[in-house]
């Protein structure tokens, strides 16, 4: 169908600023079910994964390849901002379930990621993996106002 744009195309368009930071696309998948899709950008310092699952777009970050230890962008921003940036406080406008909704979400995620990109990549490239997990797990629990499990 003419005019249809794929999730990978929309994602690469909205996240083209990543090229200026040494990123390149290493994974483009459109799954046969529910219009789900995935795009992964890699650099020497960190990885960024965008997933569309039943019309909801999520963004995660990980240390450089081959790591698959993904951490959601909201928790990463919460950690890096010391809890002051409440990027999760927004509503997706009623745009249906098509490309317009996907494009809006991609632009929102790009706007959230851009100011934190360098600090996030520095964190993921310089901090040991077990420390990353420890700090981001603590940030996740703090963000939700919960105590981490003991033991």
C-alpha cells in the first residue's frame, strides 16, 4: 500500500540524531503478530532498543553489545536526574492505533532521550554491569515508592 511507513522507518526518522553520536541500526524486525516491531541502535558506548507491542512504544538501554541487559529509559532518566525528572507524567493523545500514534510516541521518546543520551551512554560504558543492575533496580523501586526485597 502506498504511503504506509514501517515502524523501523518511523523509528530511524525520529531517532536520526543518534547517527551524530556514533549509533547505527543493528536490528530491524517487524513481527507477524499484532503489528509488533523492534529496532536496535548500537554504539561503542551503549545500546538503544525501541519496541512496539500492540501499539505501545517502549524504549530501553543496555551496555554495549553483546549485552542484552535492557533497562527501561524512564528508570534510567529517573536515576540520572536523581529522581527530579518525571518524564513518565504524560498522556498519549487519542490518536487511534495507527502510524500517527506510533509517530507521536517515537517523537516523545526521542525528546526524552536526547538530553540524557551522553550521560546514559557514559553510565552504561563505564560502570560495571552488576553495579548498573544494582543502581537501576534501586532507582526503579524508589520511583515506585517501594522498598526493595531484602536478601
